């Protein structure tokens, strides 16, 4: 049994997307294309929303999937953001 068979189609594609987005943002942080936490969060939210809209899901499931993608990516990026100096706006 493969991972795709275990997860199912949608869950596997969401997981793959989250991993690819994490790697893409890591590269952008290292290159200093993204250097504000708000920039990074906005980038994640926009890309997650576009990906979720491309799937045929109910509104409730799509909201949960979007939150899970955002939470997963931010959790994986936390050490990278600490290692490279990422600015944060303090209000």
C-alpha cells in the first residue's frame, strides 16, 4: 500500500502541496525575497486559498483544509524563520 492509497486522493494532494509550499518559502526566505512574517503569512494564505479553490470540496472542508495547510507550513517554517532574521511588525 502506498501513501497515496492510504491517504486518499485529496488528502495526499493537500499534503504534497503543503510540503512543496514549505520548500518554496524556505528558498524565498534564504534568498531574502520574503523577509517579513506578515509577507510570509500572506503568501501562504493566498497560495493555500488558490489551491483549495481548485479542489471540489464543501465550504466547511475547504476551510478546515486551508487552516491545516497554513498551520503545517508555519510550523515547519518556524525554525527557518528563527535561523534567518525575519522581521515582524510590532503594534
